[in-house]
């Protein structure tokens, strides 16, 4: 079992009169890779700054290893931070950048019985620890390079080594890969996960990139407007989103109005679909999530629903097609080629349907109309009459 290391209890943060964190309750386990994920301005960096001690919450407690640390300054916390801007010392080489924090440290002199005398960390120990960290971040042989002679990814590795060399219990990372290009970012995601596992400490990672969060995290915390929307493993968050906001933010989702007739049966477009969900009131209005990859295209005569293809985009591995079902547009990913204008049937397996409670986010997400507006304008007149007919077909 993992041990709890940090807890935020009823944490609120207000700037002037604006509440930017609204009663955050969250714990972080030892050795966990946890990601705070959400759109710009949702309060991710503020949460991280509170953990780091750079910001004091307006109310609530920050607990570290069972002790309240609200009033402990950053340098006395066992926490280090890596920012998006690496902020390396330009005049120092890689070795000296990493060694810098260790050179600044003063430890109690082991030969002084009063314990008052402080000494520097011995040079041998500094050397051993710096070299060990350069090994961890795969930068051995780069000791004498200046930051200006390193790529962005290499500079970020130096920043990570510098933060880890002090042996913090927690590393905070605020969008550390945002400045890198896509390919390098993907490589560094794998690297960061490996580094975290190798050094065996807690990483708290901030990003607005859902794919990055899914790739690296043990736990994802999805935030919106200062509130936590869902906490779970990447699989939980993807397969069982709690509301329309999470479903829309993580991956692609068609989100359709439904009625939960009874356990294992949901109604959409007036038709009943078998599903695996239950525990709702009889005939409760719900939001239904259907992922684009969970929809099978079948002949019109066999379709649970019948719609019209309004746009087709080739994506290499598959086609992204937009299909109009009575004016609501779905995204479907398929390896079959369906030309624009074709009428198709679809089938959805019971486990491809995920039913959610209605929330304040209902009706805000999950329609792909904006994908095919131009086509709409051209084809509106003819499509409208087609759709009327198709509603009755089955
Ligand atoms: N020092 C401050 N003074 C006033 N408002 C602030 C301050 N710091 C943050 N805010 C506000 O708090 C809200 C949350 O900001 P925060 O930086 O935590 O967001 P974020 O989720 O990290 O966003 P991004 O993805 O853009 O970095 C924003 O509305 C921001 O304007
Ligand atoms: Mg931020």
C-alpha cells in the first residue's frame, strides 16, 4: 500500500475577491506520479505553488507527512520545482549548474558535539551525487557544456537533475515540456516517467495536455474553474468520466441526451440501447458518452441509428468522419471509407456506451457541428428531408 505524503484539506485561494481555488481536497501518495490537468486558468499552477510554499492559501491546510506546513517557507520544505523556463545559470557549465544547490548547503559538523557548527558538503560527495544525477537524466559526457550549447530537451534535463540532486521527497513540475516540439515532448514524457520510477519519489505534474497526462500518470486530477472534477487512474478517467466536462476534455467524445429507462437500458433518439450502467432512477435524464472508436458502421438496414456522413478526414490510421443524426453531429473513427453524403447505419456495443449523471456541464459539449459547418451550408436543404425519413427506419 502506498503511503500518504501530502494532503490539501479544504484549500481555498482568492485573489482580490475572485475565488480561484474552491475547497480543494486532495492527497498525494509517496512515489506517485500525479498530474493536475485542466484548461488554462483552472488553478493548476496555483495549487502547485501552494504545495511548494510560494503561495499561502486563503484558507485550508497543507499537510506534509502528517504535519501542517502552511507557515513553512519553500526552502525548508522537502519539495523542489522544475518550471517551464529552465532558468539555468548561463555562465555555469552543466556540472556546476547541477552542483550549485549542493555547494550552497551547510550541514551540521559531525565533529562538533554542540551541533552548532556548520560545514559544506565535501567535494567528493558533491561529485558523486552530481555524476549520479547526470547519469539518471542521460547527460553523462555533457558536464563541461554551457547551457547555450544544449538543445531545449537537454537543458530541461539539466533543470531536472538540478532539482533532484538535493534529494527532495517531492518534485513539482509546472508544464516542463511546453516549450519543446512534439517529437521531443513525447520522448521526454517517457524519460520523465522512467526518471520518476528510478529515483522513486513523488512527482506532481501540471499540464493542460490530456495525452501527456494519460501517458505518464498514476493518478490524474481533472480541474475546471478552481474545482476538482474527477480524480482517478488514466483508465478510470478515460473509460468512466464523471461528467460532460471530463468526457470532453479527455479524448474525443460524442455526448448525447438520454433517458435511463432502467438498469442496463438507455434511450437515445427515442430508441432503446442495451448498456452496462445502472443505479439511476427510472427514466432519469442522463448524458450518454460514446467514444468515436466504439462505433461500428453497418448497412442502413442493420443500423441502431441511421445518419448521413457530412465530412471525411483521412488521419493515416483511420478516417475521422462526421455523421449527422437528426441535426446532432457525431465524430466516428473508422477504417471503412464512407464518402460524404452517404447514409450509414451504426451499431454500438453495450460496453461502448457510458452513462453519466446530468451536471452543470450538460449540453455544453459533445457535438461536432463545427467540424462540418461549410458542408452544412451547402447541403442543408437536401439533408433535412433525408433525416426526417431516416428517423423511422430500422
Ligand atoms: N498573483 C495572482 N493575482 C491575481 N490573480 C491570480 C494570481 N495568480 C493566479 N491568478 C488567477 O488565478 C487563476 C488560476 O491561475 P493559475 O495560474 O493557477 O492557472 P493555471 O491552471 O495554471 O493556468 P495555465 O494553464 O494558463 O498556466 C487565473 O484566473 C489567474 O488569473
Ligand atoms: Mg499554469
